[in-house]
């Protein structure tokens, strides 16, 4: 039974992959057929083989039925056999661009203007600067090489590349806005357009004073084409892993370029002809590389294998979500088991303990950008940790790090208040992302409505965008369910599965367990008194309740809480907790709160309880145990009983469990 079930699952997976491939073929037919004609492909192969490529086992063909261009095996290839190889001079890398005369002219200007360069390439793209350098080199070689210098060494390769990749970067702005409103892709497309636009000006400034390039004016569309080539076809590789120390048939690799090929032995010597510089064999770094011919294989979602005659080889796009596929390759698939949604945790300069949070994140290399998957069965520990650093107070952050240092694989359990606060914060962030996408989703969401759109390009883009947006919403919905599970588990008493009674879990302003005397006294204040309305906010009222409940000892329902080993704190302890806020709290009580309280007989009768120092003491509990829970979140989790009133926007109190 088990074996049959597994075979059935495999067939189902294959069917999904086949359907996805058919969709991609249909969507990319025009783009693929226009990439190169038969003559260009023949010239490409001849060029590559004349410079050391071994392509005996391959033939590049265009399938007339699907429009996909791919590699076909010309002989039986056994497991472990080499399929094809390129000589280093045929690998178009960042080093290729850097060591060309064009590249050195550009880099000289970039290095001389580091602040401008950082502003232009300071995007979220890890390879932004590398990509711009290679993209500019590609655009120059494609459109601007002086014909007096002869054709570009890379011309046979460049002529076979798509003339338009149809990535969001190249879409009209209104298409981007309609398709991606409130999604990460809207930001990514805008950021890439900004980067390309700024880079065009930067490149122009770099070339204007060099007589070799005064007539070169790389446009936005040309640089965007080069950038699209890089993001859709280049791979980051460790240079020490790509090229053998003594590659065969490439004796000119480290020689002067008198023979018309290879890079100068001197890495600082510019290759005016921009010919293949291969890879810097001495550098142990990651750099982006393009692989002519080998990148002509058809793209698939299966592992990269070649079969017998008429079986096409494939380049797997790997584990990529639709956000990556659409932004870098121009298509989506559904269902996509590797789809993800991204969430970024930001520490704002205005947040309390900002410096502590930033330094903690940096010192311990805690990631602040996280990927969420539909297949997740639990929240990632790194996501929970980062959120706790984001919202915890100094003592809680110290407790989190202390436990991690003892057991890096453990899940910190430093207090339910921090757990609840972290989960509530995550819930709010994820729900906001989901709701923004839902609210920004285009009205055109059905096949009939899309078909009614007159703009055929927009039709295709809307279909892909809807697949992407639906996937994002589904992943966020799934993540919210995971958060709800751990939030409710944290509310359970001890190790049981019974959620604590709201009055057992939190002390709030309307808590039925308190004596109510403070609220009765406050209710007697004249409603027309603007001062009482402005000063006695929720936080102040809760402080007054804490002060009184703690003063009546065993007569209070909260006696055990205030007298526990953890919470039986002195005034000095409280001042240490509130640290640099102490004086402000003292002044606030003396100057604003106390004058209001003196109009009440109850507060005057308990003047020894309601003092400025005890107000600091009570404030320390709000700092260590205080929690605000969103009303919509609680109602969505069927926890409305935690609200003081059913329609409250939020509940504010101190955590007792």
C-alpha cells in the first residue's frame, strides 16, 4: 500500500511539472523564437569551438512546435560523462568587464566617487554593483564598440540573446502598478528602475572625459537589457571552483593578448578589445558569470540531465518562488511548491532601546529578512528570535541571548509576556502585508475579465501577477494560522491545553478581579474637566490600579503575583528597570497626575499609596509585563473574551501568567 501511494504521488508531481512546462512554453514562444536564427546559432557554436569549447556531445536546436531553444545530445551519454565544457576565455564574468578598457574607465570613476556609487548601487540586490558593471559592459559591447576596433569578441554570443526579456523592470510603470500594487515586486521593480536610471547618469559621467568613449551614450533601455541579461542568465560562482589551474587548450589565458584571445598576464592591464578574460584564478571570491552556449539549454523545473538523441538538456531554475521567477525570468508557475513570501523586520530609529537592538542584531548576525513557505509546519526559530530582539526590553533581550549562548538550538522561554508580544507583533506585521495585497489586488481577477482587456501584453502580465499575488496571500494566511497556534499555546495554563481565563492571564483596566475602587473614584471626576481626560490615559489608570492593588496585600486578588519571587521588587529595583525614564515619570506624576487626583476624596485618603515614587514602581511593571493586544487579532482567534468590551480596538494590561 505504501509503495503504491508513493508512486501515485510521484505521478501527480510529474503531471504538475509537465503542465507548468507547457504553460511556460506557450508564454515564452515569441520571446524564444526571436532570440536567434539558425545562422546565428551556427556562428555561435563555431565561435565557441574555435576558442576551446568542447561541444561534441551537443547540438543546439529550436523546437518548431514549442518555440523553445535547447541542447540536444548527439550521442549516448553515460552517467558521469562530461557533457560539454568551456575554456575560461569563453566565460564572461565580472573580471571580463573589469579588465576591459571600458571597464577600467568605468571603475576608475566609481572608485573616485564612492558616495555616489554607493547611492546608485545601494539596493537590496546583493550583486547590484557587479550586475551594473557587467550590464554596462554588455550594453557597450552590443551597441557601442567602435567598428574601427573590429567586431566585439562577444558578438556571436550577444547576437543570440533575447532582444527583450519582458521583465517587470522593462514594463511600463502603469503595468507594474496595476499588477503588483502593495507587493514586494512593486518595490523591487521601482528600485531596479531607479538603480538603472541613476547608473545611466553615473556611466555617462565616467565616460565623458575619456576620448575613447566620448561618443558612447548608453541609454536606459540598453542598460536595462544588459541588467536583464545578467539577472536571468548569470550565476554567482566561487572563482577557485570554476576553472582548473591548468585548463586544456587555453595556453593564451594568462599570456598577453597578442594572439587575439585571452587576458593579459598583468591583471591591471586593460584589454582594449574586451575579449574573454575568463576568471581571475587567484581570487577566492564570488563573482557573476555568463556561460555562452551552455545557457542556451531550455529551462525546465526538472534536474539538469541530458538524454539520448532528440532529448533536450535542461537548466533547472532551482528552488525559486514566483517572486524570483517573475522578477528575474519573466514567468510564474502554479502550483509552485517552492513559492515563498518575504517579511522584513525593521528597527526604527524612534524605537526605544534602538541602539541595543541594532547592536544585538549585528553582533549575533541575526537575520531580519525571512522567507515564509506554504509548507512550513512551524514558525522559524530565527524569525521568533529576531522579533523578540525587536520588541523585548533590555532584561528580556539579555535573557534571550543568555539562553541561546547556552543552547543555540533551543527555543528561548524567558517569559510569556515576551512570547505573547512577539507573536502579536508578528501577527500584526503578517496580517498587514496580506491585507495590503488583498486591498491592492486588481479588480480584474477572473479569466473572463482579463480576456476583456484590450492590451494583450497586460493580459499576460495580469495572469502572471494574479498567480503571484494569490500565492503571497495564501502563504501569509498559512503563517497567520501558525502564529495563532503558538499564541494560544502560550496562553495555556502550565503544560495543559486549556487556555487561561482572561482574568487569570492579564490584569486590565476592566478586570473583574480588581476591587474597582480606583475606577469608581476616577468615574467621579467631572467629565467636563479637560485635564483629567488628557492625563488619565489607559497607561496612567492602569498604573493607579497596580499601585492600589499592591497596597492592600492579601485583600487583593493579585497578591500572589505581586509577592512572587520574580515580582516582589523594591523601589530601587524599579528605578533600575526604568533607568533614564525615572525623572520624567516623577515629573509627570507630580506636575500632571497628582493635581488631578487631589480632587477625589478616595485618592486624598490614600495619599501614602499614590506617590510619585510608587508611580515609578508601578510603571516598571508596565515595562516588564505590559502588553497591548489588537482587538481584531483577538476576535480573529476567537479570543474576544480577552477584550474589556467586545468592540474594543485593543486590550491593554499586564501579563500575569
